[in-house]
C-alpha cells in the first residue's frame, strides 16, 4: 500500500509539473512594433523567448500612435516603438498610464536627399520634409540647428516649433508629413528627415544621409533613447521583465546591428530608465504638464 501511495505521489508530481510547464509554454505576450526591421530582430527575440516558455506574438503597426492606443486599451501587452519625447507627450495628452520598463536603442534621425550631397549644397528656399508629430519635428529643428542651417530660440525648450526659429538664412521651407511617408516623397523634396526604421525599410542606410543627429553619441541628447512600454499595472510582471532581459543582451545587440546596418544603435547599457526620467525632468519635459 505504501508503495502504491508513493507511486501515485510520484505520478502526481510529474503530472502537475508537466501541466505547469504546458501552461507556461502557452503563455502569449502580444508585442507592438512599427517597421519590418524591428520585426526581424523581434523574431529573433521571440525564438529565444520560446526557450523560456513564452510565446511572443508580434503585432505590426504602420504609425507610432496605434501601438500606444493598443497598449492603453489592453489589445497588446507591450510595445517597443518610440523614444521618450513622443512617449511622454502621448502619455500625458491621452491621460494614459503607460510606463517604461527598459531602454532599447537610439534610432538616428537622418536628413536624406536625392538631389544634394551635403547640407551646404541645399539651395535658397529648399523644401525640407519633416515628421509631423511634435516630438519628432522638434528634434528635426534641433538637428537643423546642429547642422548650422537655422538658429532656434533656446526658450522654446526641447519641443521647438517653426515659430521658434530665430534665423533661417537659406529661407528653408518645411513640409510636414507622416513619418511613414517621408521616404516615399524623397524625389519630390530637396531633403527629408526620415526615422531610421522607415529609412532602412526604404533601402536607405545611415551613411547615405547628408546629416545624422546621432553621429556622435557623446554629444547626442540621450532623451531620444527608445524604450519598451507597458501599462503601469504590469511594470513588475516577471514575464514582461524577462522579455526586456532577452532584448537587452549581447546576442540581440549583434542581431540589431546586423539587420539595421547601423540604423539602430543598442544603448541599454548607457542609461537606466530612472536616469532617463531624471534627465527628462532636468530638461523640462514635464514643465508643460504641470
């Protein structure tokens, strides 16, 4: 009888263990992404996640707003699509409770042209295509200032608008476009700022740009670091934190560099999430929110 009880206990342990592993293996996490290149390296992360019993389902969006809307309404579990400036503004404007649980990459903002080989060659009255969301067009104006083409009022802070341009010697004209369409209109404008993911999707390399704002990381503002976002209630979820750990690995860094050909730069070891939030506070990112 004792042997029978022992045998039943052993069988029960194996059954429970197997059942637990099965449930864990079926755990699915929906991840929002925005371009084909990120899809490729997230497929690599998904393969590694399977070894941890996590099934990652990738959800591809065609703009930067939809992934946050989907996250806020529980349609997805996390997204990895944006830098802190866009994230902070969207979160505030939509009274959302999204939080960052990990830093990922810097996506250099490049100025591309099919007509000119340098920013110095841009003619009087040249038309520049600029992404139309405030966080990115502010970054584009800062990049034009870095390139020596315009002067921006320092009082404008980190979200400068066209009205904040103090000097525009070449009388540049600006055309505001959805970030996903900037590469499409490259033949119709003198130059265009194109987010790195969409640039790589269009067959453009960072080295093809006539100006890149992140060419020197020592002088680049780390506030433009990209992040992994979740809802506040899930910020301590061990499964989601495990996915962050898988992303922030040497293996993933190598895959990102190979796939994007320098279009995205792994920087998660440079700053922590708390340090970026502190930097955002110091740079006045929360001033307009109070």
